[in-house]
């Protein structure tokens, strides 16, 4: 977090802090109001911690209509926060940067002001939420309109993510914690990562108090608990990280943590006398004095005397302000405090002794350096000889490098030729596959051609049959026509006889009766001849209709024959095309075989050349190894002479 306010002097810090709580303005009308606003204040810090925090929220993201995610940066100079947000968020996470560094608490209040959701979470950049955090608190936040905040159990981890301790269990099941203000007044039980606060609550009670940089969060939770019910989720759903780079660690170095805690305890007692009892205040003083004492002893063991002294001095100041509170100023705490102070003085004495011994060692070191300067001149001569030997060795190494480069080039050329050979083989395989496909298509075409020929023979046979039937029909027609001619001749004869009879009737009426008889007989014969003629005419019409049907069938067969001929011609054309493709494939195959033969010859030549170069390289390497061993023996001899001269 930000170091905008000095931490070494709480009194000096209060001179320029505003006295009134910052006011939180309600969200303007018409602005989208999602359910959650996850606000992440940043200032420098570790990049991987920030990525983990952002990713833990994105893993539970339900979309912009339900969740606002925004990073509010306080002018970081050590890391590119905007670039990290763009990389991780991919446009989902909003980003805002303060025009200038405003400080940790002011940046928290900016987060609240920029939040548009109904519930606000301030997630620090080195903390994270665990899976199920928002889903577990969704129903309580939406159904219980009287609660002002909801929080879950949390775990404290170190800078490597190893769990250190877990927050105490308030109740076995989820629900509202009774008399939570008394519990919270005795000790801070909430961390930022584990709590959601209704934005309307911030609007009613104001933002975080600038006067308590170390425990402004504790002050806020007490103010909320004194006015609203608090919902508790027993599942552990948040991660709070404790590490040396955190703002809490920096403030503890100057003892400002205990001073802020003492003033916050006094403020809560004065502001809420009917809800925060004297017992809770005494328990809070006892708890944080004990924490400070434990911190002082721990820092003393780590060698951090500055933090241990600052914590011890603040404990003494707290005991002076208790005004006869025997519960705090009893022998137990005084005994541990005096032990810590004694250990602190002992550590200070040991530090002074160590400094004196260090000064003696520095004097001896200066004398040794003078002797070393005298020996450095002699060593320089041996170093020059050693450098000349190194130069010769480097020359040999350069020759060896050149030989190895030539060998690598030859190997690369050989790899290229092998690649070309493989390409030729692949082309040859592809050509074979194309040839096989062409042959299979040729066989299929031949089959189709044979089928077409068989159909053609069948059509020819059918045409011959139809032609024979046509000839028979024509013969029968000719026979019918000859018979018709005969009947017509007979009819003509009958007509001539009738004329003769009429003449005889006119000449001789006497022979009328005889002629009438002959006439009646002739009429009967004529009727018979007409009946026969009508029969022959009907037979002729039938024969003509059959002839017309035969002609139509003959035309159809001729059309089918033409189609078969066209199909045969097309099949012949396709056979010619396949033959041309086959001829081209054979030519390409011959060319590829020639190329393959040339590549194999070049490959054999390169292998022979590479073997010769390998033999020369091995010989050169052996010579260089001999030269190197000789040079190393000379260098060892020179080093022995230098060591003798140095001794």
C-alpha cells in the first residue's frame, strides 16, 4: 500500500489529517447497479500476488450485469498495473489511476466512491477470494435487508501461500452473530478479503477514518457492527496474506500500530458507550499489548532490533496511560516486558561487541591488503604468461570451432539432400498412386464400354427382329393389296355385266323375268362381293395401323441406337484421355527416377566427403587435445611457481 503518510511519528501525522469522516455520495440515477462491486486498490507490490487476486475474482465472475470489477491504482512506480490488468482481464476489468499519490486510506475511500454495485468488497492486491465466496453470500445479502455487512471465515498465509492460522469460528451455522459489536471491539476478527458491505451503509456512516492508517479497517467494522446486524458464513472462503512487504509490516517497524489501536479503542468506548463495554476495551488493550509483546520478542529473535525497540516503547506508553489498571499492569505482563527489555539490552551489548571485533578485523584486513599488494606485482608476471597460454589455447579452440562449423555445414547439406531424396520418393509414391487410380478408372471405363457394346448388340438384334417383322407385314400388305385388286376387277366385271343386262332389258322386255332373275342373282353376288370388299378394307386399315406402330417402334429403336453410339464415342474419348494421362504419368515417373538416381549419386559423394572431413576433424581434435594437455601442464607448473613465490 501507499507510504504517503509518515509512520515514524503518529502525532506529526495527525497535524495534516482531516478531522471529519469522508462522505460517500449515493450513486447517480440511471447508472447500472450490479449486485457486487469488487474494488481492488493497488500500489506497487508483487506482480504475481496481483495476478492471483484478479484471477480469483475472474474465476467466479458472473458477468458485468451482476459484478463490477475495477482496479484503483494509487500511482504505482515499481510495476505496470495497467498492463497487468489488461493482460489478465482482457477487457473485463476496469482500471482507474489516481492523478497523484493520495495514500492508503484515501485510496480505499476512492474505491467506495467509484463502486456502483449494491454490495462493495475492497480486495487487497495481495489477498484473494476462494471458490464459492460470492455464491455462498448471495442469498443472505439479497434476502436479509436489515444486515449491513456479511463476512466469512478466512485463513492467514505467508508470502509463499503456506497457511499460518485460521480465524476463530463464531458459530457452527451461517447466520447473524449476536452481540457482534462486543466481540469485534475486543479484537479485530475480519479481514478485507472476507467481508462484503452494503454501499448504502457507507453512504450513511461515511468512509474510512484517515486518522488510523494501521487499524482504520477495524474502526470501520466496529462502526458498522454498532449500527447494523452482521451476517456470518462459517466456511473459509478468503485468503489474507501476511508478508514483509505489506503496509502492516512497515507500520509495525515504527510502533505506530499500537498507538493507532489504543486511540481506536478509546474512540469506540467514547462513541458507543452503551454498546462497547469497559470489559471489551480492557480485553482489546490486553490482546494488542500481548500481540505487540509477542512481535517484539519474535523480531528480536530475527535480529530486527529497531522493530523490537519500537514495539517495547509503545507497550510502556500504553501501560503509563492505563492509570492504575491492575489487570494490565500485573506482574505477568511486566515480567515478560522486562524480560524483553533485558534481552533487547543484551542484544544491543552483543551488537556493540560485534562492532568492536569488526573494527579489529578491519585493521587486520588492511595489513593483509598491504601484503597482498606487494605480492600482486609478482603475480601479474605469471598472469601475463598465463594469458599468453590462454591466447594460444583460444587460437587452437578457434581452429577446432572452424572445423566443427565446416562439419556442421556438411551435415546440413547432407540433411538437405536427404530431404530432397525424401521429397522425390514422396513424389514417386504420389505418381504411383495417380497411375493406379488411372488404371482403375481405365478398367472401369473398359467395363462400361463392354456393357455399352453388349447393349449395342442387343439393340441391333432387336432392330433386326423389328425389320424382319416389318418385311413380313409389308408382304402381307402386298398380298392384301393384290387380293383387293382382284376383287376390284371382279367388281368391274360385275358392273359391265350389269350394263349389258340393262341393255338387254331395254332391247328385250320379253326376257324381263329371266333377266330379273339373273339380276337378282347378280345383286346377291354383288352384295357378297361388297361385304368381302368391306372386310378386306377393315383388314387393310388394321394392317396400316400395325405398320404405323411398327414404324414408331423402329424410330424409337433408331434413337436408342444413336444414343448408344454417342455413349460409345464418349467412352472412346475418355479412354483416349486416360491413355494420354497414363503416358504423361509414365514420362514423369521416368524423370523422377532419373532425378532420384542423380540425388543418390550426390548423396554418395557427400557421404564420402563427410567421412573424409570427419577423419580430418578427428585428427585435428586429437592434435588440439594434445596441445591443450601440454598447455594445461605448463599452466599448472606456472601456478605452482606462483604459489611458491606467493608463500
